[in-house]
C-alpha cells in the first residue's frame, strides 16, 4: 500500500476511535507530547497502561472472588484503573470505572462482577484498537511517510 493511502487509512481509523468513544482528547494531548526526540512516547505510555490495567484487572478479579469482599480495596483498584485509563484517553474504560465505583459504594458484589466483565471487555477492545493503530503507524513509517497529526 502506498504512503498516501496508509495515511488516509490512519486518519479515518483515528476518527473512528474518537467517534465510537474509545478515545478522548487526552489521547490527542499524548500524541502532541511525542516528537523527534521521543518518537515512541505514545507507544511507551500506552504499553504502561496495558501492563497496569492487566495487573489491576487481575487484582480486581481476585478481590471480588473472596468470600468477604473488601469493597474499599476493590474501589482503590478501580480508582487506579480509572486514573490510568483517563491518562491515556481510554474513554470507555474510564466510563465503566465510574459505574464500577458506584457499585463499590453500594457494596453490591453482583453489580461489581458485572462491571468487572464490562471493563474487561472494553479494555480488550481498546487494547486491540490501539495495537491496530500502532501497526498502521509502523507501516506508514516503513513506507517512508510521516504520521499525520489528527485534530
């Protein structure tokens, strides 16, 4: 595929991620922090988000699997995940965390388990979407092009 076509695909794909609510303006701000001195900045930050999220999702799964759920601990993990997803602009994950925290406040184990499943699903979706985005970026660079800035 030629560079212009790859760049158009990239712009269309980015627009769909925002339109479908996977990403918000925070992701654009991350992209603006990336420059020639740190060309892997966004990938590095998002990779840390992936690592943190997977650890937190495992912690949440274990915490909710206890006979006596410690809702303060569950809420602390959800709060961390909310902050982490918010910092990379993973809007749908962040929104699920808001609902999850309400369920923690109500100390509703069943609702918390449903929220956990929803967050896992949204996390996997955004992870796959971002990995696809990064692959597109690599293809553009490999073809000798520049990554288009999307507003």
